[in-house]
């Protein structure tokens, strides 16, 4: 799963979601970006211009997960877009991952 799954150090997800600002990360983050860190998108990082980030609660005693969707279009994901459907999708994905991990 190397092209799909990355394992990172504890705390990386919150730092990435908040861009290191130390604020409380949101469950869904939509933003324009020019990633320099290849840990999220690997070799495709150079092409990513906007991203949708879904923080995943994988259950008690587990570190959080992150579902990242990147796009070449800088206007595909912006903070002004609604997040209701992505929040719902994150919840469904979390439950599926919890069953898979148990």
C-alpha cells in the first residue's frame, strides 16, 4: 500500500492540518496549497494545488488518521466550499476502518 498509505510520526497530522500554527484542527479542511512535503502525496506532490483533508478518529487507543484528496485545480477545494458531504463521508470511512482494524 506504499502508493496509498503513509505512516508518519505522532503529531504529524495535526501539524499538517494547521500548517504548524498550533491551533485546533478541524475535522474537514479545504484549502489551496503547494505542498513541499512528499509524505502526504508522494511523487504527485508537485502537481497538487488544492486539497481536501479529512481527519479520522480510528477509535480509542489509536492515533488519528488522515484521508487526503489532492487536485491539480487550485479551485477544486477552497475554504468557501461546504463540508457537509465530506464530513458524512469521513464518518462512514472511519467506521469502515475501525471494523477493518479490529
